[in-house]
């Protein structure tokens, strides 16, 4: 059992890989949004490489 943060990071990186997009820079605002709402948004400025979209939204869907 690894900590939730480590599992989240691995899943996030894998999701970006599967979507063939660069991994955005995770800011403090992303942590606050994610903890509070279970979702967060990344603006195109948070990507080091140019991306063909204005933003990227991520949310956790929990299944039983």
C-alpha cells in the first residue's frame, strides 16, 4: 500500500501519457482545489510544451 499522493501522481502521469499530452505543472491551487472538490483544472500556461487546448480538467470518480 503506497500513500494516496503517490498513487495519484502515478495515475495522473499515466493518464497524461494515455492522452498523449505533456504533464502539466501542479500548483498549490491544484492541490487546494483537488482536496476541497475532488477536481482541479490546468490552464494551457501550466504546460511547458505548447498544447492545442485552453485547459485540462481532472476529477476523481470513485467507484464502489
